C-alpha cells in the first residue's frame, strides 16, 4: 500500500487511474461485442444507431460523453450511461487496487480479474448470461499464478494445491448449494455461469474466499431484490442476475478482507 508516498508513487497512481479510464473504454467494447459474437478488435467503434465511425476525439473516456452531452455527434441518438460508468469504475478500481497492493505480479493478476469481473457483471445484468471464457479464464488465472498469491501460505506447490482446492470448493460447493436450492424452491436457484464463476473465485481466493464471497453476495443480492420489490414492483419470484453480486463479493475479498490462509497443504 502507498502511504505518504514519493512523487514517483503519486505518478504511478495517476498513471494507474488514467490507464484504467482508457482500458474501461475497451471493456465497453468487450461488453457490447462478445455477447453478439463480434470481433473485439475490428472494425473500429461505431454508433449502433447510425453506424458512423466514432472519431478518436469522440472516444476519449468520460470527457467525450460530457462534451457530446451524451449523444452521438451524427445521429444525436443517446449514448448509454453505461459507457462512462464502466470507464469511471475501471479507472477507480485500477487506482484503488494499485494503491492497496503496490506494483507486483499479483497486482497485475488481480487487475486482470477485476476487468473480467466488470465485463461479466455488466453482461449478466443485461442478458443474464456469464460467458464461460471469463469464469473459466479466472480459474486458469488463479491456478497459473497461485505461486504469487499472498492469500495462500507455503511454498509454490502448496499454493498451487490451495488454489486447486479453492476452485474445487467453489465449483462443487456452489453446485451443491444450487441443487439444494432448486429442490427447496422448485426452480433454478443458481445458474451454471454463477457456479463456474465461483470456481474462479475459489482459485483466486481459496476456500475461505468462496464462503465469504457467497455471504457478501447473498446479502447484497437480497438488498437489491428488496429494492426492486419495494420500488420497482418486481415479484418475489422474479429472477435477478447474481453474477454482479458474486463479483462484488469477490472484489471486497481481493481488496481487503482475505488474509493469508492458515491452511498449508502438505503431501
């Protein structure tokens, strides 16, 4: 964590925030194109209303949205508030995690996870689907870089086993909860995307992180459901996307709450 840092530390944090804003623009591209099975690299960005190519000066994170008053320069169609929101969120989280963790291999692993969680959360909010490439990618990310993970105790191979154990608990523990919930409530309690996402959370945070993430997500999801029922007229039985709440629980753990596990796996 940077505390009372030097000018260099301040510059690093400023760079992190600016990088996050810029990368947030790319995350918006992924959010829009991946569910539509379009390339994320070509063609260049265009207005979904009139298909006009977006000029570089109209694609500056947040500032262009403000300058254009939230409308396309050509057709004047409103631009979704999602775009500046995702950019600001990505910039803020990049700043916070670099401030919290400093610069290390684990910081870059965490940032990759953060960006994946942002993308899958927005997609899940929009169409209630979590693409496998993100949830399975988080499992691979967590296992591959377990050696750098401060949440696991021991030497590198013990950390790898801890990550595998966490992924297993995330997958099969959440699957058991989903099966039990489906039996109790006579409807799907948790989607397959949520289950695979928890495998990724476990690979990054270990089995303890799986438990706390589910606790956080359940509480936040309940608050959101009550808000929808009271203020939006939703029915108690209506489905809500759970991926964003699992992601938020994982982010809380990644940022602050998870400490090195006391469990050291020995053979």
